[in-house]
């Protein structure tokens, strides 16, 4: 699987396959549900930890216009002017949404994604959006699959769940693993469907749909991962919270390992996330916390997974690392001091003291050795680095704009001054989001 930039959502996934012979699939979630989950702090684990990029899809009126106007719909003979106008408007809106999704797919595919897991909830428009995604992906190699948001869908809404298990899977754009249509979840371990436990409940429900056998790989939340041994309904598992460290320490492979062992050879879907911050009041989603994402956490996640690639079907689509063809610099940081005071009634997010005020840099694609310089106001650093990947950091202490450069004795290199990348010591609110910049 190729490395990629996460453009659309906080998550990317691929399959560990100690016994599954299929190739891994790079996946990103998109088109999130419109329901809040109930977790308020990481300490409440194993409650789900929703990432805030479960963005809402635009209504037809809000969807971006394509580069060219869509064709005019044909009006059935005998239709009234009002119905003709309504039909034409609906047709245009539909084409605009398909075009919007196609742009998402093209951007993702160009960055190395193979498909999207569509996080779906309990409102009808989300079923329609899945159809829109399939239409947009038609004729491409891009795949989609259902991820049921069981913090938004009631376990008792079996009619809707049945639709999600049966309505899309015949599409050639629907992801199959080992010949079976893939279905995941966010939570759902609480659903018993009238049986003694959720393992029996999900098996009973899936059997009752009359659908073909599926590749069921949910993100259930367990206090004890050994419980997975008893969940035979699962073809594999996805440990949602393994993407971030659970405390004030660097990310490690232990949470992944704690699931891989009890899965006993079944597939394991690993999560990779570049950042996590949520800031909602008790009157809305009631979540206000961060996970520690310092120390090049996103890079560390990939390094851990690649280091364990003997348990992965294939680390990259080609089996090799991609060739370095040009110099690249990737920079990211939050834009305000972690301990700064803001006029924000909600208050600082929990765990704010974990993060440090640094510019994090990955000089990931140097074709030849060079001198790399990072600057922000009076703070600057210079490093002689080899070809390949290097990780650098620079403290941020005053109001300043970030710049970077690559210099060589032969005059080759580049200067990089990302627009809008400004660190400020006076935050208007408590904002721990990351600003991310990548050189051309």
C-alpha cells in the first residue's frame, strides 16, 4: 500500500492478514452520520471515540457546482410545467452530487486511496448518499463499503440495518474481501437483537437478512480484548482506538497486538490517524478533549505497521517502497500555544497539557543529501540530512510565519513558505486543530 495524504477524513485503514490471502486495501472514511456519539473523555474507553471529520454531506442546494453545467433533463410528455421544473431541478441536483463525489474519489485515488468506508447513520439521505457514491465510482477501480454507525442507528431499527446489508452489495463498486461484501461498524457491541449476547445477536440478524455471507469486520468496543475469541460472527476486527496513544506517551503497537492475538488468524484492520481534537459543549456533542499527536505520531503509526509487515499480506501494492522522484517537505502544527488563555466559555480541552508547541516536519522525499532549514520568527534550525526520510522539529514561541528550505552546494533545492501557516500567541478560542502543509 502506498503512503498517502489524508485529504478527506481522519482515518485510513488496511488489513492485517495473517490468514487472509487478499491484498490489503487502503481505505478512508467519508460521508459521516449526523448523530453525535456520547464519549466525553478518552478515560471513558472503551466507549467510541468519534473523529470530528465525520463531515455532513451537503444538501443538493449546497453541493459545489461541477466545472461544466450538467445536461438538461428530458421532460416526460404531458408533464405540467411545475412538475417538469421539479424533475429538471432534481436531475441537476443529482448530477451535481455525483460530480462532487467523483471529485472526492479522483482526489483520493490520486493520493493512493483504493476506496472509502462510508460511515452511515439513521437518516434516509444517508442511504441515498451511498447510492450517489456508487454512481460516482462507476467505471473506476475505486471501492466503497458500509460502516454502520451504531451510536447513531438504533439496534431495534432492523429494517434500516437490513437495507444496509442488502441494498448495495451487488454493485461492482462495492468492496469484497475473499469474495464476500465487506461490512464494518462503529460500535454495535451493545446490540443483542433479542438473543443472549451480541455475538449471537449479530449472527442471528445477519442470517435473517437473507443476504449472501458478508465479510463482517466491526469496530466493537471491549473492556477486555480477549472477548474477541468468543465473537465468531466476526471475520475480523477493527480496533478504532489503536490509532492514537491512550495517554501522555508515544503511540505503540500494543493496542494492535492486543487484538491480533485473540483474533487468532482472522483479519485485523489497523487504523491510522494524523490528529485528534474535539471541542463541543454539553449542549451539543459533549466532547472536549485531545489525543496526543506530537512526536511525528502519524509517521510513527506507519513505521510501526510497516515494521510488523510480516503479518500483512503486502506492505505496498507493488511490494516495494515508492521511488523518490523529487524533494518534498511536510509540515504541521497547532496554531496557538497549548497553555494560552482564550475567551472561550467551553474551556481548554482535556489533556491539553500533553501537547507541546512545536513545528513538526517530515522531510520525506529528499533525492540527495541536503541542508534543511526551518524558520518561524526568531526560532530557526538547520540540519544536514541524508537522502530519504528525516524528521525534524522547531519550537514555536512567538507570533510568526512558518518557512522551510532545502539547500545544496550545487544550487538545487527549494524554498517553501506555505500560505496561512502562522503561529499566534492569542487564540480567539481553544483550537488545537493542526495546520498541515505539503510542498509541491
